C-alpha cells in the first residue's frame, strides 16, 4: 500500500570503521549517535469496524529514515511525541514497523489514535530514536489541521466492474483474500475496470473483497473505503 513517499538514499558506513572495531580490545566500538535523515507521515481515515457507513476512525502513520553506522540492530527505542499535548507513543524492535527500501531503512508505526478513536490532534510533533549506548536523534514535524469533508472513497461495484465516485488526487485498489489478508494493491485508473484487468486474472480469482484507497500528497491525507465483498 502506498501511504508514503520514500525519497533518496542514505550513505553507508565505511569499511574502515569495521576494521577498527575488529582490531581493538574495546568492549564496544561506536561511531556516534544515530541519525534521522527524513520523516514521512500520513493521516488516514477508514470505516470503523462494525460501525455504520458514517462511522470513521482517523489514525496517524509516521516513519523516519534512520541511519546508524553500527547497524540498525543498534537502535533500541523509538518515540513519537507531542510535547504541548503531553502525548507519547513508545516503540521497540518488537512493536515498531521496519521497512527497507534499497539502502534506506525506515522505522515507525501506524494506527496511532486517541482513546476515543479520533486522530491525533494537529500540532508540532517529534520522532526520537535511541541506540544501545543511549545516544539519541530527534526530528520535528508538524501535523496540520485536517478537513474530513471529502469523506471516504465511494466504490461502485456492478457486474464485475469497479468504479469510483469522488476520486482523490491519487487512487488505489486494494485486494484481499478470504482470510482478509492483502493480496496486492494497484493504481486505480480513472475509468475503472474489471478486477481481472486491474489485478490480473490469477489474483482476481483469489480476491474475496476489495477496498479503494485515496491519497492526497499535498495534505498528507489518505482514506480507505469500506470493503466490498465480490463473492
């Protein structure tokens, strides 16, 4: 699922550091604190499970492009913090999400909500990572005010064809199997089409439900439609 744009590549550590570590008797060898080279975030809306068509959950996804010359296994903790609102989410290797794209490593989390299932409030946030030595890196970002008037994408499913009312700037079809697991996501064309033409004949036969996902890269807003059963 495309929820973020992941730009650039990060420089890799040199072999010289590895040689120094190998030939010294120090208990540990560190090249310094971790670095956060960029942050991507998206506020997403989705239908509330078991709710009506008007019941919507808003949540935040945040990912940081992290570099540590000692390797990503040196990263011990990650926090997403709004100091003004006294909000904090804490993650470790067992609870954060990690994405590797080429030489870029991204750490973060999705599904961040308030206790009432509303989205985190607008304001200034920071994402912080810490390594095993206690060194930290921090990166600030601002979550702007968001407008929910656009609503969720509205799929149109008739006679084996998928259409979309009220398209977003970018639109995707997300296909699921009988267990509700993701099969694949594809760019959804303005003209729509049959499932076979969109995801291929093989995956179309496996698809038991689908949803449409709309994304606005300027507003950093995304939204899922309700899932449509196809069989």
